[in-house]
């Protein structure tokens, strides 16, 4: 089996970095694989390291945003289930609950 050249490794590292900007988990995984291969051959690859960092941060932001949206929707749906249809004022919040 032939070893990829250093130039090919750099290209894949750049692809991993760009992928980390678009699809953070995939970019982090690809960049990790490239960095592991580069370290085994005694090279340092800053693009791969940047892809890991950006991909990890992007993934964490996505997970936190998803959690937040689910909490907001859960609160809205839960409140409307208890209050019933109509407009309800509770403290600082106004709930617009649909219904028939």
C-alpha cells in the first residue's frame, strides 16, 4: 500500500477545515484523521488542527442551540397544554395558544 504524499495530506487537511465550517462534526472527524496521519509521519499540520478546533466548537454551538430551541418549544407547548386555547398572560410571558 502506498503512502499519500505530504501535499495530498495538506489538501485533505484543507478540505477538513472547509468541511468544519459547513458540517462541523464531519470536518472535525476528517481533520482528526489527517492530524493523526500527519503526526505518525512526523509532520505538523496546522490546517488539520484548526479543522478540529472549529469543528468541535461548531458542533458544541449546534448542540447548545438545538437544546435551547427544544427547551423553548417544550415550554410553549407545555404551557399551552395546561392553559388551553386562547391568549394567556403569566408574569412576563404571553402565550398564544391555538385551538378549535
